[in-house]
C-alpha cells in the first residue's frame, strides 16, 4: 500500500497513524498533518484498493482484512507502537487492531465510528450502492456531500466543493472495490467484544452527523472501559473538514498528554 512518513523522521519519535474512512485516501488528513508534524512522526496511507494503492479486492473483503493489511505495513516499516486515529471506516480498522494486536496501540481515537450495523447507516449505504449501480459518478459525489457535511456548510462552501468533486471525479475509485468496502463496513459487528478493548480511547461524535447517529459513539463509550466521549454539537460526519480548528485542538489535547509523559 502507498504510505508516507511525514513530520519527524527519527524512528524513536512518537508516532501517529491516520486512517481515513470509506474513500480510503490519505489526502483526507491534509488539514491535520500540519499541526502534528512538528512533534510527531505521522504515518498516512491510502487503503488497499483506493487512491495510490491499486488492487482488486475480493468479495469476502472485511474490516479484519483491512486491519491485517495495515498491521503488515506497520511491521514492514518497523512501527512497534503508535497512536491510532481513525475516521468512520478507519475507526473500525482501529477497533479491529485493538482486538487483534492491542500491544501496538498507545491510544486509540475514533471519529464518528461504530461497533455494529445500524438501520439508519445501512439505509445510507444502500443508497450509495444504488447510485454506484445506476447513476453517474458526479451524482454519487453530490449525494456523498449530503451525508458528510451540514447543509449550511455546503451552502457556504459550494465553490470549494465543486473543485473538490471535480478532482475526485478524475480519481474516482474502482466501483467493485468501493462496493466491497461498503459490504465490509456494513457487516462489521463487535458489540460483544467491546469490553475486551483496553486501549486508552478518545471517542469523538457529532450530534448533526447525517450518516452515523451520535448514539453509536455512546455505545462505544459504554463498552470500552478506558474511554472518553466528546460530542460536538456541529460539524457533520466529516468534522475534521468542517470544524478543523476545534477538532485539531481536541486531538492535540489528547495526544500532548503522551508527549508530557502522562
């Protein structure tokens, strides 16, 4: 898989791994990386079968598959411990790592993630699948924006969104890979294993998330003993984009405790 090591290059430097959502692209984190790179070694990657990591994903592809691929990558670049930050599907990958290889995690940050399918989110992904099968890519991207961002943010940033969507059209993912990834996250269910997760976990949710109800994060917080839940009133599903300053500040507060030795 394609990956980059940005920020500190010393192999002994504290390390943060960033894992994006359904789109899988490391570009998702472009507003966060600048605030981390002065104090952290940052690992950012394109998920297998997305972006700069071309592959044909099997029909039985799963979140467990994604976690194994990432762990193999971290092993190849000799990452023995890290802080893991995952958005949505990326958070699911982090949860699976917390179950399969807990010793690698110094802390876990879950952003609008979930531990099992829920009817609302499944409806959203059924619509995405129907659009992939029956509509053009630009229609899919317009619907995606409705799921990611608050209505007023879309209205204020229409020109920015148009530019971004044109870029995404030129790099639109393979349809079958995208369907395999949607199937993987739709089937993910670890409700019965949450109490086995011991990592220090920061759980972030948004009350106006139109894709994943914030109550799914409350379920994570109830099930993971060593966790803290922070709920933003505003920001939508992609709060790293819509409320960048507030999100970055919260994440830095979490991570800086470790720089101070706490």
